[in-house]
């Protein structure tokens, strides 16, 4: 899997690791704390990753999920 930049990879890995460790989806704040990036940049990268089909942000729920095709 290729990422457009290092921050997208860092965010994707933070989401994957959070889910693996905790068993539930992270919030933007959780990702921000794990990556050291601000919430606004995290949000922008999450939108881009969602547009690429790597993430899902379920409507009406907090948290971010990996798509089944991206989670290996």
C-alpha cells in the first residue's frame, strides 16, 4: 500500500495500532496524540485516506475504521 506522504502513513498506522490494542476505533484526538500532529492536519489526512477508500467514518458514530481491503 502506498501513501501520498509520510504523515498519511503515520496516521494510518496509528489507527491500525489503536484498533489492534484497544479493540475499538480511535477518535481524531486519539490519532493526534499518537502521531504528534494537530487535530486539523489529522482531520485533513483522514479525509484524504477516506477518499482513497482506506478508511471509513461511519455516519452517526464517533471513530474511524479501516476498510476490510486495507487492513492486513
